[in-house]
């Protein structure tokens, strides 16, 4: 079995002898935040959390992410929060990449580990703490939930990626597969957070151009990614944001598999801009 790696951030600062030139890119259609950018000086501290810092990778912003925020959280031993979510309309997904935090939700306490996945519906009560001897690190993806007529809220749940069988994409012989934590036809969910796995040499063989916005964090391996009009190289620990309709394709570079955590907004009508009163 292939060992699983999730490449948590390590912080720190480059030495003064390091070159400034890197791979960071910010355009109107996409952004690449390389792993080396995730240093100590770009972390944030959040109200309601103690013993915790966060790398905020995406946030709603004109000309950038519109539907979601994504954090990489680092909770020191003894740290955590009794009231993590400040927005009662926000849903969330936690994906653990290091350590073993404890999550209280739905009347139960869950001992999380690397590869654990938790969905947290809007308005729900949850708490998180780190009782371990080392730091706990996890992705926290937040989105303002969009209710739909006739549909109730999704249920909270906790699982682990080892409990979900990846689904191979048609015609790829397993070279491209997706681990889906939520059924695609469960319309209560207005976002999907999945893991995409590509074997060495596997590819997305066409330029996907679609309405879904993406956040991609590379968990493992490396690839050459086609983003809009450019080719960029990405590796484990990098983050990408892709605007809706940004053309995208990739080749997995090997020698090992290429895997990333993927966010996308789904299952809702596009909101129509108000044009004022009819005349």
C-alpha cells in the first residue's frame, strides 16, 4: 500500500541567503501560493481560538475567491476553541493533515487523525481542542450555506478517507480517481470537498472550463498544471485558487502519485444580479 502524506505546513522563514524569486502567481483567473510562501510572518490569529494560528489561503474578495474561505490551521498542545465558527450561516469542512485533535459535534466526541474529514452544517454547535503532545494541523473550509426550497440542511458527519473507496474516472483505468465524501446527487450539499488522485503520467486530458470555483491544496506529488493561458509546476504543499470558468488541465509528473484536496461550489442556481425596479 502506498504511504499517505498530507504535507502540513512547517512555517519558519527562508534564510537571508535565499533568492526572492519563486513560483507565486496572482492573476485575474487563478493564483498559485507555493509552499515556501507559508512562513511564520503570514499567519493570522483568530478571535475565539487560543494556542492557534492560521494560514488564510483564500477569502471572499473582489477579483479573487467569491464563494469560500480556506484556512490551514495549526493548534498547539492545549489549544483550540469552544466557539470556533462566528457566522451562524456558515458551513464547514475540516480535513486533518497532522496530529490528533478532538472534535465535539452532534453530541459526540471524535478523535481525529491525519486523513479525518468532518462536515459541519450551518447553525450547528461544535468545539475543537488539541490534547496531544504535538501540534494539530488541518484545513478548514468555510462557505455561506445557500438554502434551497424543499431541501433540509445536511447532517453533520465525521469519516476518514480510508473509509471511502475512490471512484475512477471513466476510461482512465484508475489513473485519475476521486474520493467523494458526499454523494454527488445529494442536493442538500452546495459544496463538495474531495480528494483527487492521479497516478504518475495520468492527466486531465482537456481544458476543463466550468462554472465551479476551485480551491486546490496539493497533498502529495507534483504536476504540470495548465491554468488559463499558462503552464505552471506545482508540488506538495502548494495551494491554487481557480476562478469560475478558468481553463484547467494537468499532467501528473511522478515518480509517485499526485493528490490534492479540492473545493468546489455545486448544486445551486447562479445568483442573478439585481437590476433595480422594472420600468
